[in-house]
């Protein structure tokens, strides 16, 4: 007689176990590309403005972070700087090293190599429109809230509810 196959249980999956979330997979996929171009951690690219400040991030961009063979410290951070700003960046290179090392939490950068080049301008986010005024009856109940952050969130919610009530409901037609 032929053997009947029983359905696989979740713990018996032949190809690697339970399903993984996308959030678990993306850093591994992007990490290979970043390592290929010299970045051990992609956070230095995505958070460059936080590391060096918006003033220097507007005129510079990290290019690569290379470590000596077999080490994870004392690397060379290559930075592309636009035009005549290279002289300014040369003077603040020790501060960039300090901020980058503080960001990583260990002495990852021992030297900053500056190269003149074209820096891509990042588009500034579009500011949100001003919220609609809060109706008086809703505003009275918000005055007793002591936490300013909670008060701001609740007032934004109240203004969006008020704006939604003011808009007419669209009529789509007859449904057959």
C-alpha cells in the first residue's frame, strides 16, 4: 500500500522554520548592499543629519566607512563635500569624528577623508496644513489636561473630527 503523507506541522517546516516579518528581513537585504559600498551600518547614511547637524549635512554626505582588515574600529570615514565647503569641513573634521564615535558608542572613526564632489540635495518634507479650529464645546474639555503632549494630540484629533464633520458626505449614487 502507498504511504499517505501527513500535512506538515509548523515546527516541521522543511525550509527554515516559521515565517519572518518584513522588518526582520529588510536590514539583512540592505546590509549587504551597504557593506559592498563600505558601510558597516546603514544608519550613518540615513541619520547623517542627526550625527553632524543639519548645517553640515546640507553640504556633505558620507561616502564610505572602511575599517582595517579584521577590525571594527579605527576606520576611515570618507565624506563628499560640495564645492568650497571642503575647507570648512577640514576644520570641523575632529568634531565630526567625535560625533560619529558618539553615535556608534565606540571609537569607530580614527580619520575623516574629505573629497569634493556633488552632494545630492534632499527634498524638505512638505509642511502639514494648519489644523481646523476646535469647536468650543470640545476645547473646554481639553483645558483640564496637564500633559502638554497629550493635550496637543487630543486637540489635533478634535480638530480633524471637526473638519470631517464640516465636509459633506459624498453621494455615490444608487447601488443595484
